[in-house]
C-alpha cells in the first residue's frame, strides 16, 4: 500500500479533480437514467389494472445502465491506480493512506477543496475528519 504525505497527496489533486468530476457526472447520469426508466413515473395506473412495463416500442430512451456502470468502474479504477481510495462517489470524497504518530490514517479530500487539509482514522469517516 502506498503511503502519502500531505504534499504528495496535494500534488495529485490536479490529476484527480477532472477524474472525480467526471465520476460524479456519470453517477448523476446513471441516477437520472434509472429514474427515467421507472415505469411508475411514466404510466398512469388505474386502481383495477396492474402497472405495465415500458414495451419495445416505448417512447422512453433505451437505458445505458451497463455502459454507465462500466464507465463508473473505469473511473474508480483510474483514480485508485494512484494509490488513493474513492470513499463516496456522490460527495466526491477521496482518501489517501498515510501515517500519523505511527498510526495508519487517511488524508481526506473532497472535490471542490483546493487541497488536502484534513485527516481521519482508518475506522472513522468524513464526519470525523480533523484539520491537518
């Protein structure tokens, strides 16, 4: 496992930022496609009739679920290939394994932050992060 210093993690931010931004975009796109494909949102259901799924000739666009899932997995792989860990796709959270006082920790960065400025224990989460 690769260990990071704050300086080394910060040096990666310019490379990670566009990848994490694209990851969030693909995740949003997948969520929208899932909602668009929900038949309950597109068909009025009479109380005596069972809901029908959209048929082959449905006006709804064909979902790209598999393709989007593949793109999301590819982006996570590219990000984690640097040695960091994608912690939350929806928030754009990335952790960097590190050591502090001989204890393993994660340096914590969130998309939109200019640099890595926080850390938390390996058993802790984003809500427990502390300033460096």
